[in-house]
C-alpha cells in the first residue's frame, strides 16, 4: 500500500511539473512573439525614418532678400536700375528681390519652384522639372518656367552678381530673364574629358513669364566651354548664343528703316499690306561671351564681357521684348523693326584675401544701329511738305558706367554700394535735346540662406 502511495505521489508531482513547465514554455513563447513583433515594428519605423531622412537630404530650401535704398538725379525718371521712379520721388526704399526657392534633387530628376515676394506683390520666377538620362548621363530634358539659355548674365544669379542689375541690353531683349517652354541640355558626364563643353537647346513661348499669346515658338541655342587649371588659379569660359523668334503683327502696319524722300535722312517707312495682319516679324539675336578669372597676389581678378546684336521688333515708343503683350485690355500697336546691338564689360577686383571687392562695369545698348544721335530728326521738309521720320526715344542709344563696392560682412550677408552713370544720345527729337539727368545710386544689403 505504501508502494502505491509513493507511485501516486510521483505521478501527481510529475503532472504538476508538466503543467507549470508547459505554462512557462507557452508564456516564454508568447514573450518571444511579442519581442519579435516589437522588433519588427521598430525595424519598420527605422526604415520609414531612413526614407524620410533620405527625402530631406534631397530637398533643399534656399533664398535671399535684398532691401535697398536708392536716390536718383531727378524725380520720376525712367530707369533700368530696378524700375522707374514714381512721379514725385527721387529716392526710395524697396525690397528689390525676396526669393524663396524649393528644390528636390533625385538621382535622375530635379524639381524646382521659386517665388519672388516684394512690396510689389508675389510673382513666380521658376517652376520646372528636369529629367536626366540614366544611361549616358549626358542628356537632360527640362520643362516649365526657367532661365532662357542665352549668354552668361541671364542665368547668373542676382545674389552673386557684382552689380545691382543686369545690363540694359539683357533687360530689354530678355525681360524677366525666364520664359515658358522646354530645353534639352547636352553635356558629357563629369568623368568625361569633354565635360567642359555644354550645349543648351530651347523651345519657348517667347512671351516671358506670361500666358502664350500666339501659336509661334522661339528657338534658342547656347554653346559654352569652361576650363579650369589643376591648381584652380586660372579659369576661363567662352560661349556663343543664337535666338530665332517671332513678333506677332497686331495691325497691318509694319515700319522699317529706309532713306526718306530727301535722299539723305534715315527714318521709318510703312508697309500696309493686308497680309501683314497676323503675320510674324523676325526676332533674331546673335551673342558672344567670354569670362576670365585669375587668382594671384592682389586677389582674384575677373574680366567678363558679352556682345549681342540682331533684329528687334517693337512698338512705336518701346524696344522692349514682349511680356504679356496683346493680352486682353492692352493697347494694340503697329510693329517697328529695329536693328540692335549692345553688351557689357565687367572688371572685378577682390582685395587680397579680404572680404572687400571693387567693380567697374560698362554697358551699352543701341536700339537702332542704322542711326547716330546727330542724324536723328523728328521730321524733314521736302518741297515745302513736312515728312515725319517716326523716330522716337525708342531709337536713342544709352551707355552706362557703373562703379561699385561689395563687402561680405558674413558668409550670409553682403553690403553693396553702387553708382550708375547713365548717358544718352542727344538728338533733334522731343525730350532728347540734351543728356537726361537719370543717374542712380544704390545702397543694398543682402541676406542669403
């Protein structure tokens, strides 16, 4: 009997052992499962965080603001130093540019949008998408609103430029610098020995940053070569540009330069053929550019120049390229064809390794190369009959000497003091019998981030 009791006790002990052991094992399995689930959740969060960090690395927000004060010789002058002065003002405070730029750079794509916010309102400056070829790494296709691929100064950022504004010729032929369209860029990959060569081919609306007003498209081409020595002490660049576009005839009257009835005087004669209405005038420019930079003991010395010439259609009183022209509510005008030329030359000298630099700039724009100031008259008399030449201020040549000082206060802050000395041709045309008093001094502070 005692033996049976002992056997029963052992059986009960084993039973309780297996019950508690099983509970422990199942509890352990459950704990392991929870740990595994937590680990999986943590891994998922880590992967999501990596994706977010990777996205943020590709996203860049930048910009700059340029508050400034200006004083002009005369109240209400027309000016290319940041726009015309209002009627009763010869000095002004303004925010010349207030840019915010968002860019996303992927392995084979780039997205950019930039706005300009000033006291004049908020305006779009850039909105484009670029796609790079993943095979040859040579071709890039860009579509949207972007800088026109012509010359050097148009695409050179206003935050880097050594003068407050672009040359008069660029402001006239390429207002707003940008246009709506598509562009193909061809440049060998960085590893290639030919990476220094770049070709941009563009097809644009030709109406600046504004809705399209006609079905015509303008073509641009810009070929550049940029080289740097191994020690990076000497840099140079060369480029050529071409623009082939059209200018919509809003009326049948098209004016072109010709010799008038006296056989000596140049002026505009009109072609009123009915088929002119709705046709397109030739808008064609050629450009050549060069840049040179030497880093030596006085500091970095930079020389930069550009020359542009061609044919520019315009209105009776303006030679500026269309920007929102012929949109509803605007005045319809006749077309005036003008042969034009212009350009600029910079001399920039950094003072040693200091934060100071000086700049001298000369720019000119001749909106009618067929004439000189002393040849221009409002009218002539032939056989006691007065004949109008149809010339205006839009045919007057301007030259500008600029003298500037730049100080890099910090890595993000720059101070600029700059004086524009403006001269115009004098001619026997109303308002241009003498040089206009339209010089401008600009004091600007720039913060860039």
